[in-house]
C-alpha cells in the first residue's frame, strides 16, 4: 500500500531561502531511507514563503521510522525557519494516473 504524506509549511518572513535549503536537505535524507518511494518539494507561485512537501512511502510505519532518524541539526534548522507548525496529513491513493 502506497501512502502519501503532505506538509504545508510557511517560512518566517525573510527566511524563505533558509526553509527551502533545509527542506531540500530533508528530502535528500528521506530519499535514501527504506520505504521511500519519492518526494516532491514545491513553492507556492503566489507566495514565496509557502512550501508544499509531498512524500510517497510504502507504509505509514516506514515514514515514521525514517522520521525518527532525521538528524537533530536539520530539525533545529527547520524549526528556526518555520512560521508556525507545518500542516501534515497522510493520504491513501484512490486513483493514480
């Protein structure tokens, strides 16, 4: 079963480049983890401080295990660039074309 995890993230004003950099590093880290099937990092065309991270995983458990391995320095840099907590949700595929 493939699951998708999405995160909607907002950068603190003036920290959009820092958030983009750390999110890119996080996607590189996750890409190498067992169970990762693909990741997409997008920026809102109308709001340079708003990002969407889409992760595809074999299972929710695989995502959870990888998240536990995320290095603390990356987590600290992520938190320092965020304007509030990210919104995150798991989705199941109903149809993929």
